[in-house]
C-alpha cells in the first residue's frame, strides 16, 4: 500500500431530525471546516434507519435528518468536497428508487448502495446488484459495503464489481487478518476473470467510552477479545488507546503489498466527531513518517 497518496473518506452521521434547522446548519458548517482544515476530499453520509433485527439497541434510536439534504448543506460551506450519498435501495419501492436516482444524480457524483439488515426480511426494493445495474445509468461512481468477516465475502465483492461498483467502504475494523484474507482472495478472483479490482476503503473509528464499543458490537463490528480487554483495561485511556490502535493498524497496512486501498474514518457517536477528525490528522502524520 502506498501511504503517501492514500485517499481518505470521512464518514459523518446526519443530525437528529428533532434538531432546530440552525443547529443542523451549524453542524454542516463544523464538518465543512474539518474537511478544509484536514484537506479531505470525500465525505460519506449514511442513511440511518431504525434496525429491528439486531435486538435491543444499546443507544436509543432517533430519526435522522435527510442525508442528501445534509450533504447539500455541507457543500454550501465547502463546494470542493465530494459527497458519497448512501442509499438503502431495498427499502424503497422500485419506481421511487429510480426517480430518486434521476433527481440526486444531478446533485452528487457518488452513491453508495446499501442492502438490507437481514436476509430473512422481504424487502420491496432492489437489492444492491440490480440497484447498481440501474444506478449505472445515472452515476459514474457507485460504491458498496464490504464486511470482511462475512461468509463468501470475496465472491460477493467480485459479483458487485462485475455489476459496476467502483469502490467499497468496509465495516469498521479492529484487526487486519480478515482484511488481508478477503482482499487477497478478491484480487485473485478478479485476476482470474481479467477484471480490474474496485478500490476498498478500510474503516476505522475511535471510541471514547464503553458505550461506544457496546454500540459497535451491536452493529455487528468484530472486535477481538484481546483488543476489547486492552481498551477497557483503563477506561480513562480508552480514547487514547483506540487512536493508537488505529495508527498501528494503518502502519501495518502501509507495509502490506496491497494496492488500490484507501482509508475511511467514522465518528459513530456525535460526541466523537472531533476525535474522529483528530484521528484523520494522526493518520496524515503517519504519511509524513512514511516519507
């Protein structure tokens, strides 16, 4: 991996719908300032819905402000930043999804297509691959999600790549074994079919309190027990240690012979936005160290 020119995505959660519009605009302004100061070119904004298949939530759900509208707000403050607008295609009626593509492809250059939370649920809309085939008529840059510890993930990445996805943002990681295994197998499958592999962004997220870790686990993030124990050994040092782990993992990525990968940093909880921004800064410091 060439760490001197690695691309960074900053993933931000849209604010609660209950916030006053001026407070939402201030949050957009804060994020735009972060992108300018840290020279971030890509922001990913998830579409957050209430998930019911994971059991009792660790953090109460609050309806979120529309992620596309929030993306437009951010661009009003920083017109140079590109927004990767996330869309859960399966929950929309098929005609509605196509109308959405027509409208928002005029406003954004990137879309990240998200599937359902469970294969056991019957959805009304398009699953990611057919959604991608339709989205190609409107968007040049179509991204998807990858979960490295998921069964048959290399093959799934191959099929999505063949459908037209040009990049993948991973679920948050705290270790690299699954990362290396999946990416190398995926590259091999692409080579066998003479297909150019899509770019994969490895996701990191700093944590500040025990609840952050519990929420990540609820979301399905794989956290090795030894890492969890280390983080919780001294909760006063939890934030500092989580950033140290991210720096270490990033440095390990730099030494691996893996091409065409980038980094995604997420804040997950609202109170961790500035911590996530600082994490981007620390990663950029590793660039300098590599120079």
